[in-house]
């Protein structure tokens, strides 16, 4: 297999929007900005080495 599939981990943070900005500053690519869901906010990002 030369292409990775989706790998997801969930974590709870005090301020998701601030954490996403921190990840961006470290080179992570946000694939879904914080979005309201039933229990709070949801966001997706890629590790910097994933491009």
C-alpha cells in the first residue's frame, strides 16, 4: 500500500480554535476548520510531513 488511509485520534482541548492556529504555525495543513457539531467543535488537520 503506497497511500495512507485515514487515521483519526480525538482529543479534548480548552480552545480548539487556538490549538488549530498553533498547529498551523508549526506547518500542519488544516483540511477542515473548526465546525460546530452536536457536542462542540470538530476540526481535521494533517501532520506537516504529510504535505
